[in-house]
């Protein structure tokens, strides 16, 4: 990122000869001059690289002098087909570009495509490597004379900025209807009028078309939900500046720096009790948090500033589909969703969603890793013998392509049951494979026989294929994310993952390193009455846990049973007979059961809803817990059924919801302590890794970490890779690679 101009600057200052160029393995530099000056050059190269540069390794080699003299040159790219190249993620507008954007006298005043070597689109416009203008979707735009002068001027901050352009030579906006007819001569003013009128508009963002409506308008938000077929899942907001964010939500220092970071993610923030701006209830119904982002591109800056209000901004698709990103898709994909489309003539090569992050225990915890982060590689603790593909899980799928010690985890792809997501999955494998020149020879997949990612792996010809257990992959992803390969106690708490015994796991205590994993404990298995339906209907998990807690007792007078009286008996029968009721040790399903018993959520409309609402119900002052029941054995079991019975007793006794939800979270933290203490006694390990979707729960992570650290244990949590199934592909690569490594 801006590396060649930086090299050129220090070489010019030191008056050495030679050149710098991109090659497909990174950057190649030749310098010639007195040895003390060359040494000074190397010092400065290592000491102060540009803020966004990602220097992994500097290799130095002596070559015979050629008599090269200053001026130092930026040379053409060498396309040698060797090694790897790094493609930068997309970067939000930098401070200097924003100042220029606001300056009425500047050439790029309010120009929606302004960028420089430190900011702008990258991954989404790159067609192939090495990275220069010709290999991006900017190739179609001829630089004007003035831009070319900036591009060639070593002192300019746009020196060799590949997507560089200006109002004279850059992309142009247009406002069209979904039939492609132009609607207004001033596209931005036209769009603002339509948003004012409560219409649903689409905007060509960094990684695809996004849908926007006025967040204050109940009608507009309802219209958007209806057309997008999205019932209750929260919608994200675009807000013009930090001040307005603070008027809506509580923002601490860590959250503020996330909001303004070059990645410009959606940050999950707690709402203020008395916000300065009204937000339609339908934006995030029943949710105490809002997902907010500051403008991720100059085009977004322009819209947000002109509108000066919170705007709903969500991916341009129907629920569960990938984002529309090509203009030729507008009619088909957005035809019955958007009233108008603000588009432009620069194409998007790779569709990519916004990233989502939250702050947990004072540090960022990734929830969805996409724009701004992909395709930055994760470094493996050793070098791979052969290139590997990790096919990921099923929901929240990502793929991971790795060679040597670089693991390129793809951006979030989504739920593979949707045919269009499956197509995006295949395209992502091809694109990453080509971009980073990785032809996999070893392919790792989940053990679940019905995952389409598993089917993809088994259809590949001429490669070795290896299955990796889901929860081992979770823990391995957490180890790699923490740059370690030491043996740990792994707490893998999630929804469902296929276990080695063929049942659905999800409340697992493993002793694991990257190569091996042993299940030393787990939640007591219960049935899922009706199979998949039990995932959609948490009350079924309540019936199942309660039946298992006490076979004799009639639970029919509980409020959850009365609310579901028509089916309570038959569903309990499924639990009793085991017919159509597979076994699970899932922690996610235990959260579901508690949520239903509490009367929070009997049926969900999006994944994780019951657990999210349970977390939000916690009264933070509650310190009490419920007793932890351990069933001895190898592996030992934790009795979650008794816990659900205790919760039911609390509901019966009229305890407040916040108290019960708080006690339950404390119970899960106590479970973590019990499990880790047992595992430490058995295996002498005192490092704990937390992974799985349940560990997106901030209250839980904070309490688990505090309690474990209080017992003298070291706790690893996720840093750059999500704890949910978005991290599985990396974990698969790490586990498969541990047995196929060079050093
Ligand atoms: Zn900039
Ligand atoms: Zn220009
Ligand atoms: Fe999982």
C-alpha cells in the first residue's frame, strides 16, 4: 500500500541509484551506492514504512554493481509468475482526501471517487495481479493530463496511486430506474429527493449495490423490509459523522477508533436511552443495539453529508442472496426492490459485504469479516508443504486458500443452501486461487456429509481430501488467530457441528493443538424434537431439556408449555421416543431453551436471534448463578437440563427476567471454570481458547475471561477472524496443514 512511492522517496533523499517495482511476490528493489548509504536505506526501509503498508518480510541479497546512479526509478512490473502477491483490502477515505473533498477550491471538491496512495478501492476492483491500473477495473479510464502529472510526481500523495482519477477523467454517476432509464440530470440531488420522499433506493457502493432508506421513516423502513423479505434481522445505519453516532449510541474509545478505522466496519453499539435522533422501530426491532458505520467511501460521504440524517444501508439483495454488483443485474436482482439506482460506470470485480465488528472486553471482536479486511492473509505458524484449500462450513461460509505460511481467508460468503451463494462460493475459490496463484493439492472440509462445502471437496479431482471435525477447526482458528500452536483447553460453544460420533456437537471441551484434538467433556446430550425445526423453534428445545431433566414431571403448566399447548405433548413424545429427534450437546440450543422458558423467543426469524435477545435481557448487576451439575465420566458431562429446570423454577417463582438471564450467563461462565479446572487437572494445561458462535456474546466472553484469569489461566479469544463459522475454513487449513508442513 503506497510502498513504491515510499521507497522512491527515501532512495531520492539518500541519492542512491536503482529501481523499485511490483513483482507478483511483493515488491522488488535494487539500490546502488556507497555501502553506508545502502545500509542507511535498509534501515529506513524497515524503520518507517507507510501506515497502511503490510511488511511481512524483507529479504536482502548482494548483487554486482551496475553503475546505477540517481535518479532512482519506479520501474515496470515484473510478471514472473512466482511466489505470492498481496492485494490490499479496500480502504476508507483518508484524512487528506476528506479535507480536499470538503475544500470548495480543490479540484476534487465533492468528487465521489477521490482516492490516493493511502486510501480508496483495491480488492473490489482488482482483476488480476500484479496490482497496477491495467489489472483493475480502472483500466477503462484514461488518466487526464493533470492526473497523470500527480501520478508521476514523486512528491505528490497520489504518486503511483493506481485508481487515481478526477472529475474530468474518472467514473461518472447516473441515477436510473431499474429498467435502466435515466431519471435525473443531477443524480445525487435526484437521489436525495427520492430518499426524502420515503422511497427505497439502491446505491452502487464499494463492494456491491446497497439499499438505502431514511432511517427515521417507519413507512420507508417497512417498505424496505417487505421488498427485501427480511422480517426482523437488524438493519445497519450509515451516519455522516461521529457526533451523530454519539447522539444515537454510547461510544467508548475502542468503538470510536473502530468506527473511524480505515476498514470502516459496521460497529455494533449500545443505544442511548434518550437518543438525539429518532430511528424507526423497524430498523432493529426489540434490539438494544444498533449496527452503525461511518461513510466507507467518498460517495458515501457525499450522500451522508447531503442527507445529514441516519440512513438505513443494507446489502442490495433479497435475504440470503449475495449482493448484486453488476449493472446488468439491476433489472433482475433489484427490479422489484429499488425505486431508483444511483450507479456509475466503474465496475466491481468482487462483490463484498460490509464487515461487522463489536468491542468485547475492550478489544475488537470480528463478527463478519469482509470489506476492509479481505483478502489480508493470516500467517500460519509454519510453512505448508503443499497448497491447501479449506472449504469452510455451511452457514456464514468462507473459504481459505493457503500456501507457504500465508492463509488467505475469503470474505464472508453466506449460507450455502442458497444456489446463488453456492455460485459465489465457487467463484471465490477460483478468484482467490488465481489472484494468489494457489492451486490446492490438499483440500480440507467439514465432517458433515450434507454440507455443500463437503460435497464440493469430495468432487475435486486430483487432490488429497481430508475431513476436519468442526469444533477442532473452531479451536484451531483461534490458535492461528493468536499466532500460537501450543496445546490448549478449547471451549467450542456454538449452534451445531457434526461430531466424531455422528451426533450434533456444540458444547464441547477439547484438549487440542493444531494437529490433534480430544473431546474431554461436553454438555449432556438432549434430543432436538423435529430435527431442523428445533433450531427454528426454541420452545422445542425447552420441551426437550425439561423432559430430560425430569421424565416423570408434567411441565404442561409452565408458561412456555401453555403458549405452545397444541404441540407441547407431541413434541415431548418425540423427545421421549427419540423418533425424529437427533441428539445434540449444543450450547446454542441450550441458550434457545432458556430464551423460550423465559418467554423471550419461542420461534426465531434469523439465526442466533434467541441468544442475542437473551444476552440483551441481562441485568448486569446480577452476581448470583445456578449450580453446575457435573456428570463424571470420560468425557465428563455438564447437565444443561437441570439448569433449564432451575430457570423454569425461577420463572414460576416470578423472578425478574433480567435476573434470570444474568444468572444464566453467570452459570455458563461457571461451567467454563468447572470444565477448564477439570481439564487442567487431567492434562496439566492452563491455556484456554474460546471459539464458536456463542462467544460473540460480549457479556459471556467478559465474564468467562475474568473468571478463568482469576483462576490463573491464560485465555485466548479471537482477534481478526470471527469466532463463528466464518473462521472454520482457516481452522480446516490449520488442522490439515499441521500434518502436511515443511517446518
Ligand atoms: Zn486518500
Ligand atoms: Zn483526471
Ligand atoms: Fe460452528
